[in-house]
């Protein structure tokens, strides 16, 4: 819709950022000069813009660093916008005087015409529009030219303040509900942990046995080595450690493919109910365990995964759930072998771990059933929570949409029209 086609609410006008604001960007003192860093001057990078107020910076620079670079100090109350990087389009509002790097655009508004918080909310609302205009290849960026050309809808100044007040009131209520839902997510995770704890710690009787891991398995095999350059978009599906989630599920959304021989396919083929154990990862993630569901046919696995097949003494699902319990994970802490970048659990240590289980297969099945019933309840509730969280985000965008269509608060005929104020500001300039 063109400017002439846009139906503006009473007292509103349309302008552009460069007509009602000034913009600038910062700079980075030479990293080869240690004397430029570690001073007292706040220095914000684009990665620090998190759609929130900014009270501190990850790094500080010296006066010498400021004077010998294109960095400059922006005053408290300045709106900042990330021009490129992982947080492209994100905003922040300075609550301190601070310099920035060149990936941050500082926006200064005429406060007699444009309320700072109105500007901040408007830019957040237009984030997708700005990001769509980003140019470049590996690291797309928004130029200051793009920012300056951004159209901005201007209500009367008093209405801007009413809009901001209403947005903040509604967002506060939405965030309160969000906080409650996030708490529910934590409770569900605690319930999942408690469910496994009750299954394997609270039910031990004289009919349970304790044996070494190796006595319950008929085979344990480390997967096939394939480098990243050997991966392709076709061939044999190839399971990697990131396909096993921390909560014991399979994530097949990012499956890769490799070429392999018939012999390799035979040696490393996954079968339904194979237990998959992540043997190498970070200290926190190593030991992730899941069970293969055979949703992908003729799938093999890589060398960060151990394929475990049980004997007739224990059901694969029972052992898999046991390995995902905190009781078993605590046992593994003592056998994790950590280096600088990686942590490993070796077969020689795994096979010696003690496993508690009922010798009666029927009892194993009963425990599995109760666990899965509990997990199904957790999963269903989690989906409701996630859906509700997504709805809250949609509600926020709806609030902003109504705000900038003039539908969030009523217009007041006594407010001075923005067009009159804009003309007066132009004449003053």
C-alpha cells in the first residue's frame, strides 16, 4: 500500500526516520592494541541487543581506544538497532552513556515530535520488514540508508504516550502469563524426572536383581566414521549425536546422508528397539540415550553413538528408560573422561555399570506402561503449553498491529495533529 492509499487515523501523519530522527553508528578500536580495552567506557556490540533496556556492556574501552577509532559515546535514552550479525534487527534502549561497535545503529529522535518508547516499539514492530531488506551474502546487513528510509506512522505526541502506556500494560499481562507457562514447563520436566526416579528407585523389591550392564547386552557397537565432507543430500540415512535429544527422544528433522558399501550397511544397520547411546559430546550432553523407532529405513549411525542390543533378560525399553534416569546418569559422572573440547564414556566403563531390574518380564512391561502413560500426559501438556506460548507471541504482534493502526487507544480531537507539529519542527530547523 502506497502512502497515498494509506488510511491514517485522525491526527496521524506519515513520515520517515530520516525526517524525524538522526542516525549514527559506532566503531571498533583495534584489537591489536590492548591499551584500547579494559577502560571505563561502556562499549556495546550488536549481540548485546536483546529487545530490552541496556544497563551494562560485556566489554569496556579506554579513552585512548575511543579517540583512535570511529566509536563515539551515545547518551542514555538512545535507541539502538543491530545492523547485522545473529541479532540483526534487534533493538535496545540505553540506560547508560555508551559507545557501540559499527554493527549498531544509534537513532536519536526529536522528543518534541516523537516519543522515544513509541519509536522503540515501532521499530520492533517493523523488524521483519527491515530484515527482509538486508543485503549481503554470508552476513546480511541492514544499512543506515535502509533505516533512514523506513516509513514511520506518527500519531499526535499525546496519543503516542497513550499507545506506549497501553502496550506496556498489555505486554505486562502477557508476560505474566508467559512466566506462569514457563514455570509449568519446569514442573513438567521435574515430573518426568520424578516419574523415572519412582520407577527405578522406589520399587526395588526382592524380585529385582542387580547385575552388570554387560550381562544384559548381547552386542554393543560404535558407529561408522564419516567426515562432514562425505555427507550429502542422498544416499544412506546417517544418524548423528545431535539427532538424540537431551530428554531421550529422536529428532530426525536434520538427518544427513552418506555413501556406504553393502558391508558397511550390514554392519551398522539400525533395527527397531536398538538402544542408541551418545558416547562423545560435551560434559553435559554425553550419555544421551534413546531407542530407535525405525521410522527411517536402512539407517546407520556415526562413531559418536553406540548401538546396544539387549539379551532376553531385559526389555530394550526398560533398559533405555533406566539409562535416562537420574540414578543412572549420576553413576556415569564418575566414568566421564573429559578433555579440553570433548567428553567421552567408554565401553569398558559402561559395561561395568550396575543395573537394577525386575527379573519378571511382565513386571518390566508394567513399569514401561506406567512410564509411558506418564510421559504421554507430560507430552500432551507440554504441547498445550508450547501452543499457548506461541499464541502469546501472536497476541503481542496483534497488540502492536492494533497500536500502529490507531485501534489500541481512542483518538482525542483535542490533541495537536502530528502533521501540524511536524511542520512546526521543520520550520524551527
